[in-house]
C-alpha cells in the first residue's frame, strides 16, 4: 500500500512538472520573423538592330553607327538600369542574308526595341523586286515577334540613297538608283502603314550628300557619323514613345 502511494506521488509530480513546462512554453512562444522576398529589380532595356552596312556602320567607328548613337541618346532620356544593344547586320546583306542570320541565332522574344533597315543590297545586286516584297514582310513579322510580339516596339528605317555619294556618281546611273530606292521605300512605307508599324524616313538626309560631303563616310559611299546623328534625331522620339508604352 505504501509503495502504491509512493508511485502515485511520483506520477503526480511528473504530471505537474510537465504542465508547468507547457504553460511556460505557451506564455513565452517563439515568434519567427516573417521572410520578406527581395523585390525584383528590373533588368536593362534590350535593343535589337537588324540590317546591313547602314546598321553595322561601315567605315565609321563602333560608337558612331546609328544604333549605338540611338542607344546612348535613349540612356540620356530614360532613367533605367541601362540598355543592351545587339546588332545583327553585315555589309552586303540582302533580305535573304538577314533572314538566314536571324534564323541561325537563338534570340529571345524579349526585346524592348527593334529597328529594321534593309533592302539596298537587293537593289544593288539586281535581285527581283518581288523577293524584297516577300522577305521584307517576313522580316517585319519576325521583328514584331522578337519585340515581345508588340508592333509598337518596332521601327522600320528607310533605305538611304547612295546615288548622292561619290560612289553613286561614279556609276553613271544616279537617276536609276534613286528611282529604285524610291520604289523600295514606297513599298516599305505602305506596308508599315497597313500593319501599323512605325516607319521613319531618313532618305532625304542622305540626298544632301553631294552638297554636304560631311554626310558621307571616308569610303565615299556610306553615311558618316554626322549623317547617323541626324538619323537618330528622327528615330529617337519614336523610340522613346515605344519604350514608354
């Protein structure tokens, strides 16, 4: 009987100890600080320039070509985390060459701005005009796709007129060159109008090349840094509008 009482006392003592410890834990709960995720920091804007020698900037420095000047001008106007520039262009490229190059690249459809200037080598190499009509429309569609599927992020730039350069004068076919360039630009402008894609005309600037030799690069054929600066003056407002949408 005495042993049972001892066991009972021991049991009650343990029960009381557990109860006190549990009450202490309830009265002083451990509160963990909530985990607050870091806010996402927007990355730099992405600019893709598609074209030929007029985009790569034949005979001018890397910072003198119009895509680089445009990038720098945008950076001065927009407070952002910067802008990246990717150029897909080479001297001598036709619409076919540009299409092939784009298809060979693993490009994301995430560009905030895409410019397209192409067609002079189709004319220079006497390619069928119907080829330009077909591939230009494909290139515009591809540019829209790469610009996040938003046509408002695409700017098509008109083809310069090289008839108004020393090289063009040496061909003896200045009138024919100008007529062809007009045909190409007219088609491109009308197509862009139908598709609600921005079209910027810079051709008239290049037609001042004989009166103002500083608009022509040292090779006597391509636009100079000064000419590209004037291109950018016209393209910049459209680019800022696109980036502001």
